[in-house]
């Protein structure tokens, strides 16, 4: 086992200890190039995990489509499902629950027969609209180019 005060594990070095691990002395300089900080680096480290979860949620394809669909006002569950092509009932329910948990969507149940439930964006959810719209617009603008790149890549992969 390496002693922490004497040796430190290092990648890409030719010096190996008796166990075959690459090592360097603790006082030696690390010769690797500095890696630029990621986009979460400007926020406190303790917020990093939550920020990644929020980005994961906001970047989810169903979230993007549901938020974009609710842009024009409240919708009933069935209308929302019909508007978001390809989403299953299970996935729409899951997505709406997660959006409600994050405070991006409200659910309003009306005491009527038959029962009526509507979903709408909250003020916080509305702030996400610009990012969602920009992402969808970017995808639409670059659709043909990306399709061409995929076809070229798939052709190279099967030929190679």
C-alpha cells in the first residue's frame, strides 16, 4: 500500500512501484496540463450535485417538450399527452410529478363531474421557457446538418 506522505498516485508516468502502479514523489511537480473548470465551478461546491440534478431535469427531452407545450397556458392531462407526441402515459405522469416537485408546474384539480385537472407553468417554470425555446430552436436550425453528420458517421462506422 502506498504511504500517503511519501508517494502519490499519478497517471502517465514511467516510474512504477513494486505493485506496478505509477507513482511520483509528493514534492515533484505534476506535469499534466491544467484542465479548465467545468460550468458548475462558478457555484459553491456544496451546490454542485443539486445543480447537476436541475440541469439533468431541465435538459430531459420530455421536460423540454412539456414546458414548451405549457407555454401558452394551462392544459388538461389528455390535451398535454396529445400535444407531446410520443410520450407514454407513465412518462408524462412521471415528468409532471418531477416538475411539480421542482416547483416548475402546478396541478389544479377542479371539483367537477367528471373531474378536471389542469397543469400550468409556475413563475419559476416560465423563467425556463427562454432556455427551452432556445434549445428547440437550435435543434430545428441545425436539424439537417446533424442528420448529415449522423449518416456520415454511421456510414464510416459500418464501413470501418
